[in-house]
C-alpha cells in the first residue's frame, strides 16, 4: 500500500487531485507539490530500498516487485515519450476546459472531420460581440485538400511554417471592420474576433483537438492570395489538429513545447 502510494503520488497527484480539487488540495498540490514529492521520496526511498534488497520469499513479494518494475517503466515512458499535457495550474478552481486548452506546436498529422471543424466554427459564432455585429469571418483548408492547405501554409511566417505543416487544418481568422447597417467603423471588431477565436479553441479542446493562433504571417500576401476586400482584415491563422509528442519537433520548438506555461499573477492584473 505504502509503496504503491510512493509510486503513484509523484505521477498521479496532478491527475487525481487536480481534476476536481478543493481549494486546499489545489493550494497544496500546486504550490507545494514539488517539495511534497521530494519529502515523500526522501522518507520512502530507504524503505523501498530495504524491501528491494529483501529476498523475494513470498509470491506476494515477487508480484509486488514486478508491479514496481512495471510502474517504473510506465513512468519512464510517460515522461519521455508521452504527449505533452500542459494543463494550467491555477489557484482558483477554473473550469477544466480552460485549464486543458494550450497552444500546441506538435501535431500528429491525423485528420479531423469536417463536422468537428464546423462544431468549432459554431462555437466561435456564439461569442458575444458589440451590437451583435459578429465581425468574425473564417476561411479554412483541411490537410487532405493538399493544394488549398499549401496555399494557406505559404502565407505563414517561416517560424510558423516549420511546425504547422502537420496540422489537420489551417484556419484564417478575418475581422470585418465596419458595422453592416451603418458602415461606421466598429471600434471593437478585433476584440470580438479574439473572443470568437477563443471560443473556437475551447470547443476544440472539448473535442481533444488542440490549436495555436499565429499572428506571424505575411499580411500583404494573405490579402492578395485570398483577394480580401478592404473591409476584411486578416487577424491570424490558426493551426488545429491532434496532439503529438514534443520529441518530434526540432529545436528550438522542442524545448518551447516542453516549457512550463506561465501567467502573470492575479495581483498584477487586478488593479484595485
Ligand atoms: C493573437 C495571437 C497570435 C499568436 N501568434 C503566434 C505566432 O505567430 N507563433 C506562435 O508560435 N505562437 C503564437 N501565439 C501563441 C502564443 O504564443 C500563446 O498563446 C502564448 O504563449 C500562451 O500560451 P498558451 O496559449 O499555451 O497558454 C499567438 C497567440 C495569439 C493569441
């Protein structure tokens, strides 16, 4: 029991306790997890060592040793080959979907269905917008449509081109600058498209699809390639697809993919 706990805790605490934790559990496991793991290993390691050096007198001992070996192999595989999961570590109990979404670069090249993509577009369409103008517009290319995918891909900045080639789809997010009824400038057009894009990526996360927005693209080329009218401004491209291991990326993307996600503290962003 105690040995099982020793093995499970470092790996499993995040999964087990952070899925639906109380505030105290969260505080403990987010803030003090590393020191808790270190302390636990320090106390339990000698016991484990003594147990290991003991002859396997009983069938139970032998089975337990086999289980421990299997667990160690599992832990090794998880840490070295596992897909990078970068759930947000939060102090307050933020919704699981918000914690789950992160900006992925390593895509598996697997397809996603048109229904899944359109579910994401529909989620985007339900964002709030100034005067309900809904200034968001989208164009997309599925990976299977090779020529179209290449056309979208060719508009990206060199950095973004490298890792996004394995995405299942590339989306071009556009913003209509003026109100349709009055033709007056909509001051909030970019704001509202950002809100829609965030909805899109949260819906994607709910479908186990990840994405990364890209402001790094050739604006002039995009405008001419897609023959965009003056009133439509390209906001960003979004690569979406299934997650793959960070290990398949070259540097510097490999290290970046494994970097811990970080955010400003609430004290920095809440000004009163
Ligand atoms: C409007 C916008 C533009 C971005 N442009 C790029 C980009 O060109 N290339 C890139 O690798 N990431 C880009 N990102 C991703 C951000 O770097 C990423 O969202 C940020 O580091 C936070 O990481 P997270 O989304 O995993 O929390 C962009 C994000 C946004 C919202």
